């Protein structure tokens, strides 16, 4: 039997919920750039009460670790940086769910997400490449991990980004100088 496909384990269920979501992080960087190893699936999810109920049904506790509903409610109540994990018991695959909350960049990116064919019968919503680059710039500024500039370069070379769409966010997030620095690197 083939090993479970991480994306399909989570994305088909997220699709069934019907709430706006977008795959981001390393998985989006891989789809827009070049392959590399990643340990989890990062998802931004717009979660209201109806979608929370659907999420709990879509990820049964017999197959997935799902935090208690009270924890999910508490994370929903946070204005920014609400977060929880879903873990597939059999495979150990994990999805980091970041709640859209009132984050203005999430609000901008969710309507811009792209539909990508993954496997037979599985499509997923992926954050726009500009969002992925902006978040990777932010994370690089915070931790200086070499994976972020590598991902950014690959996204620019393979998919490209709309710099005009990024410009207001680069200013707002104080990332313009870092963006210029990374663009000038060989």
C-alpha cells in the first residue's frame, strides 16, 4: 500500500468544510519554486462557528488528533495569531492551522489564493506567491534561516511575483530594504 499523501489527507477535508483556506509556508514555496523537504502542512483558515463544527466532523478523532473544541474556540477569539494543530494518527503528518483572524495580510491574500491541481480528484487553494514571499521575508527577518531566501529566490525564478502588488505590504511591514537586499544577492 502506498504511503498516505500528506496534502490529500488534509486538503480534501478542508475543501469539504467550505471555509476559505489557503496552503502556505514550505508547501506553497515548493509548489511555486523548487522541491525541498518539509515536515508539516501550513494552512491559513478563515474559521467561523459553522466552519468550526464542520471541521470537527471532517477530522474525526479516530483518525486525527484534534484539539478540544474549547481550545479551538479560544484560538478563534484571538484577534491575531490564533493557531492549532491537526495530526493524522497513522502517518504522523501534521497540519499547522493558522486562523485568519483580523490579520490584514491574510484578509488581502485569501481572495487572491490560487487553485492548484495536486492529484487525481484533489485540488487545493494555495496562497498567492506574493503572500508567501512576504511571510518568508518576515520570518527571515525574525530568525535568519537560510531556507527563506532560497525559497524566495526559487519562487521569483519559477513562478514570479507581482512587485506592484507587494509594494504596499513591503512598506507596511517594513520589509522593503530586506526585499532589495535579497533581490540583489546572486
